[in-house]
């Protein structure tokens, strides 16, 4: 049976006659401005509601541009839970400190402090891991010297003249440079003083806390410095495994090349609006010197 295009399907019963993967369901929901984060069963329910005339929008409907919308919805999945946990833990910690100072029921004070401090730690780990901070900042985009509203950034991203650089979802809009993967940032071209790729070395433990095995890798970011000295990351980093062997070194050099090539394209585009933009050499991690 040949499956028709989704838009030509008339009702949910007809939709159920065909097999759809989770990726396809997700793409359908994205295209039609529907909630697109969740299990295959959940997405099917969203599509069923759509056929019944009930639109279930994305969890954070801050933007209409698909790339911007996807970033704030695909990251910070536990945002609400993490913020509640953070506030509750903070209250517990404050109560514990006040009781401790006033010598009120020492056992209860310790209990409040233990729960509070543990909750703060867990909340911070979740917030960092889920990119909650980047999502929160995206509600009011990070800007250069000139400020832009969320609506203005969204409008620029949707412009027919906007070009997707093809690296880390960086958009070359008519009036601004828009970065998405490091939290939504918008910098007017005339504000840009310099561009630079930075390389950072990381070392993550593999396995349980007592393990002596580690995974070492580099990440690359494109950093914009404005005329007034403001520093903004317009791309989150891509990973390249660290190591001295030829294969891993080749992958690292290739990823660094992608980042540098993207920075060069941005630089060439910026020159049309601002002839004083500088393209600085890549700032390498000090750990890279040990591998040469």
C-alpha cells in the first residue's frame, strides 16, 4: 500500500492505516506547529487531536521559526521540575540555617539542611545537563550592543533572505547574526568587532565514580566579541575525540576545520555590513600542545 503525504490524509482513521516511525511523527508535528517532544504514543495522540481540530502547541511556544522553536523545546526537558526542585530545596536550606542559628530542634535543622543541600545539588546537575540555563536565556535572546526582542529575532529568522550556515544552526539573517545551539543569541552585524573559534579540552569519567577510565575530547565554539567588549558564544561545540593516534587526531583536525570554515563564512558575510570585523586565529586548548 502506497502511503500518501500527510497533508492529503483526511482523518485520523485513515492516518492509522499506515505505519509511521517516531521520527516521522516528530517531523509532522514540527511542520504543523504541534507539540513534538515525547514518545511515539504521545505524538500519535497529538496528531489525533490535530485531526479533531484541537491544536496542542509545543511546550514553550516562544518562537514560530522551526530552528528556534526546536531549540527551546528539545532542551530543558525537565525545566519546570528543576526550577521547582531548586526553589523547594532553597526554602529547606534557609529553614535549616535559621533553625540552626536559633538553636531550634537541632535534629530537624540537620534534616532540613541535608534535604535542602542535596536538592540544590541535584537541581543544579539537572539544570546544567538539560541546558535549562540556555533555554531560560532564550526567552529573552542574548544580544550584542544593540538589543532585540524575541519577536524581532523570530521575524529575522523567518525572513526569506535568511541563510542557514549549515554549521550548528547558525543563521545569517538580513540585519543580525543568529546563533541557536548555545542559547539563542542575536548580534547586529555592525556590533561585531571580532570572530574567533575556541577549542576546549574535556575529560569525562567512564563508568562508576571509582572508575579509572576516562573519555577525553575537545569541543569547539565560535565566539563573537562586540564593539563594546561583550563576548557571546553563537554556537555550541561539536565534539572531537582527543588522542595521539592518527585516526583520532584526523577527526579532531577535521572538526576544527569545520568550525574555522564556518567562522570564515560568517566573517565574509559580516564584511558586507561592517568592514572593520576581524577574524582571529583559533584559540587552542593548552592541552592540545601535549599531543603534538
